[in-house]
C-alpha cells in the first residue's frame, strides 16, 4: 500500500511538472513548419498564401489542408493552386506552396482573426509530415485592444508581434496536439479569459524568416511575397 501510494504521488508530481513546463513553452523558440500569409482582397475576400518548410511535402496533403481551411471557416475555397517553387541552389531544392481565397478568416468590423481555423486545418497529417509550429501573418491588419496577443493554456501556445512602421500582425503558434477537436484559439480578447500571468510579453521583433519575404510593391507594404517565388513551379489542379 505504501509503495502504491508513493508511486501515485510521484506520477502526480511528474504530471504537474509536465503541465508547468508546457505552460512555459515559447512558440517563438520552435522553427515554423509552415509559413502562412492572410490578406484582404479588393472585394473583401481573404487571400491566403502558404509555404511549407519541409522538403518533399506532399502536394495532395497540402491541398487537403487548404480545403480544410474552408471547411473550418464555413466558406468555399476559391482558385486553389498547389505547386512546388524552386528555391535555387545546386541541390535544386523546392518548397510545397499554395494560394487560394476564402472568407471569414478576418472580420475587421468585429476585430476578429480566426487563427484556430488555420491551425485545425493543418494538424492531423501523417506522422512524417506533421505540422506543429506555425508562422502566420495577417498582412495590413492593425492591432487593437481586442487583438489576441498571447495564449499559454489548453493545447495552444501563441505569441504576437507587430510590424514596425506598417500595419500587420505576425503570430507564432505552437500546438501540443494533432487532434483538431482539442484546438481552441479565441478570435479576439472578447472570447477569452485574461491572459495567464505566466505568459511572456509579446515580441516586438518579427521572425527573421519574414524579412526577406516582405512584398516590394506586388501587393503593398506589409505583405509577404510567397507569390513572387512561383518561378519554375509545377502546378496541380
């Protein structure tokens, strides 16, 4: 009985320590598995550009994930293109990429951005292609007092950074689960409790990978130029 009680006590200590460690995980410390940009089109639709980090990422899996964004937001996915972009270099490296339009990712009237829909759509891939760490940019969006800045509870860790001198919000997101049903990211501060005291202050510096991807006139300041890398692409429709 004593040995059994001691075992249960040790298990409880380990579980508590693990939970505390999870709360302290900083999503900015984990390299992104995927880079995503969301921007408003002229007609009010949300235009999404995606680039995967891992070499050889299956285009059909990426297609499934992009279509799942539409399912999560309850809108049609329009103009979906899935392709490989050439990264240059002697090894001929490529990156799986996609571009499409949908609705309901950004609601400026309510001050909402649906990060949860994006994260849920991209989890659940086969083990070798799992996506855990996200870098998501909402280009041209101005942060307000409703904007989610930090989240360190549940199965999601999230930190935000502002663009300096131009509108835009960069999110670093880390999910601790591959079950979309267990992922809940509030759309704005009105949908969440106060940020836990253990949360780190929001970063004011963009991830280094974002800097070379900023658009230069193609779609306006503050927008990443994933589309500018489409040279030598192979397209699947």
